[in-house]
C-alpha cells in the first residue's frame, strides 16, 4: 500500500449490439455487477462502467500501483462474465477482444486496452477520460499535441508558469515496440515527425516537466501478461489530469472542437472525422460511424470518483458535430477510393492476397 492513487481505465469490445454499434445494456450491467461484487476484496476504492460504441470502458481506482495483476485480472474476469451474456444474446463478435475462438474477421483489434496513471492525489484532482470508437491509438496524437504543446489551443503554455516549462512526450513505435521520450517545446518539430505518422507512432504518456508528474496516459499498452499472448491495439482510451499546473479541462476538450480525420470507421479500413459526442450519441451507425469520441470528467476525492460529467454533452460542440457530419458525407462520396479507403497496408480487412493470387497469371510485363 502506498500513498499514491492509481486510476486504471480498462476497455474491451466483448460483443456489439447491433453489429458494431453499441454495448448491450445487460452486458454493461453484468460487467458492473462483477466489479461491484469482487472489487472491494481486490482493493478497488471506486469504479465506473460505461460504454462508447461497442466498447465497454471500466474506470477503477485503487492503491495497488500500475500493472497490478489483481486489478487487471479482475477487469479480465468482468469482461469474461460480460462475454457470457454477449454469447447468450448472440451479440456480434462476442468476446472478440478476449478469445481467439470468436474471431469476427478483424485481426488487428484483438485485446483489451488500458490507460493507467499513478500519482499523489492533489488537493483537487480533476480527471478526464477520453474514449473513442472506430479508430486507433494514433487518433490521440493530434489532440494531445494540441493540448500539451500548442499555445493556440492551450494558452496556459504561455501564461501559466508551471505549463510554460513544457512536457515530455513518451512515443511508442507500434511496429517495433520501442519508445522514445521527446521534450516540448524545444523538440516539438522532432516530435511532430513521429506524431504526424499516426498509423505507426502513438503517444503512450505525457509528463509535466515542472511538476515532474504524469499528466496523460493512453491505451497503447497491451494486457499481454494476462492474455498470455500478443494482443494488439484497438479503439483507444486516454486519461488526463487537469488544472493547477496542467491543462485546464477546457484546454483538454478544445482540440475536439475541430474534428480531425482518423483511421478506422467501416471495417477499420477508412479515414473519417472524429466526432465529439455526448454518451447518448456514442452509437456509431452511419457506415458504422463516423468515428466517435466521448469524454467523462471526475473529481477524485481520496480515490472516490465524483462524477461523471458528460463533457461533450454541451451545445458548444454542436458546431463540431455538424462539421464532422459534413466531412463524413463528403468522404463517403469517394467510396472504395483512397484516401477515404485506407492504404493497403493499413486496412483491417483485405481481399488483396486472394485476388492477387487468383489473378497472378494474368499480369504481363508492360510496354
Ligand atoms: P487553474 O485553476 O487550473 O489555474 O484554472 C485556470 C482556469 O481559469 C481555467 O480556465
Ligand atoms: P470495432 O473495431 O468497433 O469492433 O468495429 C469494427 C468494424 O468492422 C466496424 O465496421
Ligand atoms: Mg466491434
Ligand atoms: Mg469498437
């Protein structure tokens, strides 16, 4: 037991209702019930279970530290309990992020995601959980760069002495599993070389240089220790601490007022705008999208989760939603053409090997 508190956000797709659009309420209820029954015995202080699209998200607090087998194991068990319900209701891709025997044709999206931070709780500790569906971890690169390194988004970087010292970005190379730490503002151009390549590089964590503490964590890690095998990336979550030397809540939400294009959407194989939505609207339907982000905010009180507030459930984001829908309609006109359709090596589904093999003998040297 330490004085430090750990907030763990653990998410998975354990079955979609209907198709890939939502989590069935009975599944949410079962996962929540499991955490409520078993949590206190395993050291949980508090918990909150919600969903965005077909991804169920568990926010739990405890003093057991990061990567704790008991806490991660508890979430895994809760997902297994939810999967039993999903199987009974024959939901789509029941247990797809847990068990390889319910393969749904989507090879990249295997495995729960986790964003976790351990820190000493401040006298007031506002936190925000960002949750996206129909996209990948690199979707956080642009908004997190804006939040922590762009003074046009975050005036605190200019006018708050504690933010003025800048941040450390821990960036993961998803191809090699190697990590680099870059310091903003002085290495911001170097950081952007990698962060702009969203299919390959993703932000793992951001640290405040002035406070020497963690400010943000994203779900790029893998629960491979629990799964006992490689489990990859999927619809990501991010966890951020706010205020008093860290970006204000409004500075954290501000990048989402300008929708950016992300990879994902239909069959995980299309570029589309990331639309900020209230939880009630986190139900992607048009062409299984467009990709969505929801945000919930809590005040921590000795590890208790006071909240949530549904942060994009604000009319101030209506303009962003309208713009995202216009972008979505525009892109849809391109059908199966790039750049709406993703490049060949980024699509989650592809018939290319089969078609290429079948037609191999029909190619001839040109000219
Ligand atoms: P702090 O209390 O974190 O300094 O908040 C600054 C602010 O006014 C947010 O808009
Ligand atoms: P998910 O990654 O949210 O399960 O979506 C997969 C898909 O194929 C959507 O069309
Ligand atoms: Mg799904
Ligand atoms: Mg999903």
